[in-house]
């Protein structure tokens, strides 16, 4: 690639104390085939040898450029790196992961052929297997069913429907929807804003990213990725989206996720008018001022959006079938939120 010609893809890679995994991550970027790329690495105040490793790779490969973040945290690092990116496509990458050699080529080909897509993730292979907790496995299994833009939009309030380090964004998408430093997850916030705007996101149904699971992952250690902050993020976008014209909603399921969301929605000025449950000790009681009723009472409830907080896959299928027979349309009349 001529030095003055920008690459097709800029890989945006924030780094913080990643000396044990950084070399493998960068080598996987160097092995990318079939597309021109650059790798913009931003050190977020590392106290280990990460900066020295970045400098070594940059000295040996001019496609790798390294910077130090002017602020602290993932969002200032992403903002700093994005300002240096020259590609029309921006690929996210984490310093503890690895890419399949054809990841960038495959994702770029789809994005360049489909102008309707604002961004494209892919399926992941988590490793090492012995570190894979049941929650991570459930998340990966769920992601495997979210290939189309329709499925991503439909199920966006369950969890983040695209794994952030797998995404290739259009640069124009991030210009319209920049990363924001909020109290909740920056990746989920970005995805929900983009889908809310009407733009399309999807996942390529190929395992092109290797997702490293370890106890030091920021998603396990930082407060912004806690269950409570995920609930606050969901509540914020539910309140200004599906619940925008409603002060009341119906909540199906009052387990831990349902309770957290109920509290978060209360802060947004949204309150349940009824709670649907099958637990015999809850039926007939009143929670948060809302009567607890069985599912067969739904047709007799006042008109209000329905939020379904049920994680069991078999139960979800049964609920979807039941509401279909009531002529309730998913992603319009009701949403899964767990």
C-alpha cells in the first residue's frame, strides 16, 4: 500500500496492562489477509510493559501506530484512537483477544456490498474452555442466533446483541454516533443508540474472533459493566423508545433481572401497571403498586407495552407462541428484556 493511500480498515485497539496477551493480539492482526489495514493502538496509562511492546511492534511494522491516551478509561482511549484512524471502516479489537486471519476481509466484503449496514459483528469462539462460565456460554449461544438486522433490533434489550470487539463499523457511523463516556457500558450504549436511530446492525454467521475469557476482564471488574448499570442502560433506552408515550408498562417475570429493571425504570418515571408471574406465592399480591396476575389475564389488562423478563429458552419460546396467538407483535407491542 502506498504510504499516502489510506487503508480500507483501521483496527482500533485500546490497551491497558495487557503485556501477557498483547503480542498474540497484534500478531493476529498482522496475519489478516485480503484487505489493507492499519492498527491504531492507544495505551490507557498501563503500568506494565504494554507501552514497550507497542513501540516494538510499531518500529517493526509501519502499519501499526501507537499513541498514549490523554484521559483515563476505555472511552477516552477509543476517542483518541478514532481521531487517528484513516480507514473508511473501523474494526474494534481487544488486547486480550485474537482474530481469525480472514476476519477483516470477510466483514469488509459484506459491509462494502451492503450499504444499509452501519456495522457488522461476527460469531466468536471463547477460550480457554476451562474458564468458560455458564453465563458466558449462554451469551455466546444467544449471539449465535442474532445474524440478521431484524433479530439484532428485536432482541436488543436482552443483552448487548453484538460483541463489541468483533464489530467493524463504518467510519460515518461513528461520526454520527460517537462513543460516549457514561456510567453504563459504552458499547451497549452505542449499539442501542444506533438501532434507535433506525440504522441496521448485524452479525456475520462465521466464527472469526477468538474471545479470551479470564478473571481480569473489564466486564467482570469495572462498575460500569455491573448488572445494575446494564439495567440502567436498558431502562434509559426503553423509556425514550418503546415506553416514550407510556408512563405504565406490564412486566412479565419478577426475578432478579426484572426487579433490577423495575427499579431502573422507576428512576425514568415509568411504573408497572401489572406484573405477570406464575409463582404461586406472588399471584394475588401487589408489588410496586401493581397487581401480580397469571399469564391468562394479559388480554384483560389495560393497554400498555409488555416487557418480558424470562431467560429460560424453552419458556421464551412458549411466551413468544402465546403472544403470537394474541396477535401481539414482538418489538412493537412487547419486548424480551432478559
